[in-house]
C-alpha cells in the first residue's frame, strides 16, 4: 500500500467515516458491523502522530490502549527510536494496521519528503520502518487531514453538511478540510494553506518565504506576536485566512486544535480569533481533545483500512481518546489542587 496521493487517503477516510458517522444503532446493526463481530483481545491497531517536536505512538486493542510520546529524534537516531517505540507499545499484540498522521509529505515509497522543520529527515523510509517492525500495512495522510478527520466526526453535534476546516496550532500549522465527510485536497508539506501569505505578517518562515500564516499562527508564532504587541495583526490575518477558506472551499465551521490550545488556553484563543471567523461568516469552536486530534485521525485511517471491522475499531478509538482526555484532566486538576493547597 502506497500513500502518496490524496485520492488514496480520500478512499480510506471515506471508509472510516462511513462507519464512524453513523448513529450508534446503525453501527451495531449495519452491514459492516454486527453484534456477532468481536475484536480479538490480542489484536490492535496503531495510531502514530509524527510532528517536528514530538512523536506519539498509540495502540488501541480489543480491551485496552496505550499512548507513548517521545521527542522527535534526530535523523541519525530516527529508525532506532521509531521502531523501539512501536515495539514497546504493541508488545505481545498482533498489529492489524498502522495509521500515520504526519507533518511532512511522503512519497510513493513511503519516504519522507521535503520537511522544512526537519530537513535532515528528508528521504528517510518512515513507512517501510513501520511495516517491517509491525508486519502490518501502514497508511498515512497529512496531519491537517487527520486532525480534520477526527474533529469533523468526533463532535457530539456533528452535521454531515458541514464543511469543516481543522486548524492545528503546534510547532507548525496544520490545516485540514472535510466536506460532507470527505477530505478536500489542499496541499502537503510546504505547499499547504499554512504557507499562504497574508498582509501584516512579515516573519521569516522555515519554508524560506516571509509572511506565511504559520509564522503567526503556530506556538512560536503566537508567542512572538504577543511579545511584540501584534495580536491585532494576528487577528486581521486570521480573518483574511478564514475568508479564503469560506470563498475557496465553502467552509462554514473552523475548529482550533493542536498543542497550542493547551499552551495558550481556549479562552485566550477565542478572544484572539473568534471575531475574525464570525466576521467571515464561519462558526468557531475549540477542540475538546486538542492534543489528541492527530492520533485520533491516525487511528481512523487505520480503522478505515480494515473494512470488515472498521466500525468496531472506530468505537474503540473514540473510547480510548475520551479516556486519555479524562486522564489528562484528572492530572491537571490534581496538580492545581496540590499547588493551591
């Protein structure tokens, strides 16, 4: 299985969404999933989120799950770190499929394409490493696509007619668009919407251009704009960006996700960005699982590959992501209580 085209990703995403977006009763009694189907407790799928700062490797099994996060290694250490993390997470389990959410592009052979944030990674055979270490197929999509896949379908009040733009704020900026449960191609690597330029932005981007949206709407970018007293410039650029999304793709819902939500807080981001979205005629939300959107989308890619059990794996993914969310909330509340005691 090669993953160099958006068409291939679209097919996989449709398979996952076809099951994931059905009502619970349809998922239980539909043609793909029946009450007779049960996941083997020794089988699992993997969801991997490859970013410039962190590498997350997660497992969902028939009755449990696990998430491991490590710093993204250097190119020299990459193979050893990646394969060790994968083997640690799936020890004693039979991997059915690996889904990958990744910041860089990947060619038809599964090798890393141009990656401005990690140029030394260019050419590394990332997907072949995963296939060898798990003995399972590995499928991948741009991190914006994966975040969009998860956020578009995981929302409680999801509407199938929504055209959703998922905007992931992290080391870089990931943008994924879902239209009526299908991904919309919007570029990969340094050719994504994150690298469109807008007036009022002038910082140098890792891609070599000045004024890319990523230079202002990433963790480092927001920090720099705030330190320079230029939040108003960020607000205007975001408004212009959402107008582009509205006109070019007919987007009617923007969801902010990624590690930047945890870094800055939902309230701060709403104060900075919501007016720009609403002025462009687009609804605005902040993800309830911002640090897990990429992993969630990667799991759904893997689930979509496994046609006969897709709905079951999608259900386990939802359970696992919610458990991780609650665990993180408990830890945060426990720290806050201890700090104020």
